[in-house]
C-alpha cells in the first residue's frame, strides 16, 4: 500500500492567522492515512524499522499541510505535526503544554509520576523538579564525572579484549546503565562482567517495548496477548524489587555516610518552597525515570554517532585530531571534555537526524486556532514528530546530509524556534540533558582516541521504542 494513497478532506492552503475559533476548520478536516475496519491505519504504519520511522516517511507526504491524522487499532486517532511552522506554534509555552499520550501513558505503569511521565499539574512533578534541578547544575555534575570515567574504563577494557566485532548497541546500553546507576545511586551493575544483559535491563527493555506494542493491537485481539501482559507485569515487579532494595539499603546506612548522589538528594533534601520530602514511592519512580531516560536515550545517541564516524573517515579524522589536541592520552577533566566543540556538534547533528525521543505530545491550554486555520480545543493532544521537524527543509538545507557545521554559532542564530527539540520543550525539557551530553562527549571522544573502525555498511534502524541502529556490529582495532 503506497503512502501516497492518502485521504484529503479539504484544501491545504493556509489562511490568515487571525481566524476566530468559531470560523476555523475542525481538525477532522486534516488529511489522514487510510483506515480499514479493526486494524484501522495500521497497515500504512507498519515498517521493519518501526512505526516512528514510518511516520517520518509519511511526514514527507503531509509537510505542506503541516499535520495529519493516523487512525490506530486502539481506537485513538492521534494527530501528528510534521512541519516547523506548526512546531513553532506548539512549542510556545504560553499557549501549549506537555500532555501524556501514546506510550507514555503505558510507561506510567512503572515510571508513575516521575519527572518524565508526570502530568504537568501533578503535585509531585513540581516537588521533584524543585528538589532535583540543583542536582543537575554544572557544579553538581562535577561530582558525577568520576563515575562517568569509571564506567567508561570498563567499556574500554572490554573492547580492548574483544576478538570479534563488538555489538555496539548492547555495549552502549551497558555503558550508559552503569554510568547512571553509579552516578545517580552508587549502585554497580558491573554490566561488562557478564556476557548477558543484567536481568533489570532485560525487564526494562521488554516493558518499554510492550508499552508501544500494545498500542498496535485491536482490543478484539487482547486475549491472544495474555502471556505478554503477564510477562509485562512480572517485569515491572522485577524493576520495582531492585529499586526498592536500593532505597532500603541506602536508608539503612547512617546519613553522614551517604554519598552525594541523586538518591541521597531525594531522600534528604526538602522542597525549598514547602519543606516537604519526596515519598519513597515517588523516589522509586524518579529512580526508574533516571534509569530509563538516562541510559536508553544516551545509548542510542552514542550508537548512531559511532556508526556515522565509522562510515565518514574525514569526520573521524577531524574528531580524533580535536581530542588529541585537547587532552591526548590522559584522562580529561570535565572542563576539557566540554571544550570539545566538534565532538559536541557531531552529537548535536546525530540528535537532529536520529532524536532519541522521536515524538512529544503537546496540547493547548485554551481553545485556539493553529496554523491560522484549524480550531483546536483545550487539552487536544498533538504529537510533535521531532524526527520529521528535524528534517524539514524550511530550516535544514539538504536535511538528510550529516553536517556538524550546522551547529556552528552563525547558522544556529537564524534557526526558527521549534526547529530543534531533541531534549523536549520548555519547562518539561529533559532535566538531565547536560549530564547526558557530558557523558556522551566523554565516551565518544575516548572511543575515537582509542580505536580504529572498519566501515560497518549502511545504517538500518531497529523498530525499538527509542531510535537505535539494527544489528550494528563494529570491527575495531587498537589505534595504530
């Protein structure tokens, strides 16, 4: 079935932006992908590289309109935004705010009212945000840098001992899990000590995938997936058990022996506004939020960046030269890592082409008109396809070309608001984004300094919750 076999319910030309809501067109007049009984739009959404990658392809069909409807088997009909013009509007914090829809609603089963999955009006989001934000200041991040170095040393030792191509995605997942657990909770998974992924990671991976897969099932077929749902509940219990034990173990120690990490901050630091402490259940959700957001996304970022560098010899040489100039063969300081301009821009361009959170959902705070034409009710979800907006030619010339120089100061100045949102939007943007970038810059710089790569061949994406390369095995050698 061709993506061009779409249904247009009205003209697509824009009108003036001052249309009153009563005179505007309903969102139901937006174009939609075709729909069949029971499965609805699913045949047009399925792809070996995943639904989000398929939505990216469909976005090219609807770029001029700016948004489209996608009937889903679970009886929802989400509206996806795919142009910078629409994105700039829904990124306006005075008019729109983050709401939960799609997989995030299901991820609340194990992340609860943690920072990422809390509703914007939930009390615990405000409480946790005020308590935790100081923990991500640049001064605080200095405290976590040794943990980043320690976890990375285990990866480097593992790769030095490798006698066959390394599984990059798996090893980046181990690295980022070990980093966030050690820096955030002084817990050592020691992932590289075992050939198998830690049971926690296996449970987390299955649960995340189920949170997406369940959206693709017509309710009529639910009885066929009872075993999957039972496994999902067991996986949640496994994650809760480990995290609750980490909390109990920390509370059993004298407080003057607690390490300075996120867990100690959550257990001991009162809200500066109300004087309240976070409850144990919310701390559990915050830990799981950090573990999900702190490893799943950064592992994908590093995997895509390494794939690009393995294929682009000129860029690889430029990155290595920058690293050699800044700190050579010694362990860098955090400030030296932050000085790696090309490394940073390489990661920023990686996030443009393969944002690890490919969609975010926004809704208007009041009834309004969007794109100068369509009436939208308060609370109506709109899914911003970050991966599509990051490839909109209106802001990104030759959008499919990898070019870190897009992020030099001069080109960045002229970019419209809404064009680049890899870490979310406004007050609900990722609290740990600076932690993630420092961790990724350190890892990418050190790996490029230590190893030569063979070309792994063309990129294929995996149909996973957050974007990752599929089957990415890399032949590496100690640097000549």
